């Protein structure tokens, strides 16, 4: 992992090791806030901010953190950045803060942040750790926006609150209900796994040709 190029880091976070699609973590908020794209975008940006800076900070002080309390230190760092996000939303975007409700505070318990801090930041320099946090956050955000796109479009006929479908469209009530997120996420994961399996087989065939 040490010395990973930015290209490899982003490829892993966005596709090959996407936290939601591959690791299947951090899905609670992915299912809860994806009825509207704006909500999903704000939640995603908040998570990118927290993940990137938490990983950077954990990496920066990893040599000085006693191993037996490192998990507590990581939670404290994550909580500090989540509080910053929460205060910012309440001060400058009060309506969005109300819309997201408790899910902003629950960023602290998001497995993606703790997972990257423990799996990557604890073993790598600050800058690659920061980029890894950004990549993982972006991977999470893209999944949220994809789910929200279909839910908002079919459920409300809008995209980012802008009316796209006319009066002829009959909104699908189920799309604004939590079960819709489960179904859409399952389909996205299935498509992702299928494509990745094909890519893996193609790489294996190329490897066999080269070796022969």
C-alpha cells in the first residue's frame, strides 16, 4: 500500500474496492437519505470531508498514538470533524440540517471512516491517506447519487428539485419509501459484481497469454 499512486488510490476507492458496492459498508445512510439528490450530495460531501481529514490526522499522529488506545483516538478525531460539519450545516444550511436529521451525527459511526483510518491511514503517510479518504468518500457519494437519481426522478419527477417529468407522469410512491433504496442498491451491486467478474476473467486470460 505504501507508495500507492493517486491514480491507483482513486481507482480502488471509486471502483475496485468501493466501500458500498464491494465492501458493503456504510449503507445505512445510503438507504436513508437517498430520496432526494441534494440530500445525498450534501451527505456525501460531509462524509468526504470527515473521511479525508480524519485519515490525514490519524496518519499524521500514528507514530505517537499508543496502540492500546488508537481506536479511541480515531473515534475522537472523527467526532471532532463530524461536529464541524454539523455546526456548519446548522449555521449556514438549517433546512438541510433538519432534512438530514440525525444522520449527520451518525457519520461518526460510519464504518467507512473507521475502516479507512484503521486499514490505510494507520499504515501510510498523511498525503496518500488524505487521498484515500477522498477516494472512499467519492465512491460512497457516487453510489448515493445514483440511488437518489432513480428515487427522486421516479418518485417526484424531479432532479435536484427541478421538475423534469411533466404532468403526464404518475409518481411512483414506492420510490420515496425506504424499500426502494434496498432494491436499487441491490441492482447496482449486482451490475457492479458482474462487470468486475468479467474484468477479472479478461485479466486472467491476458495473463495466461503473456505467460505462454
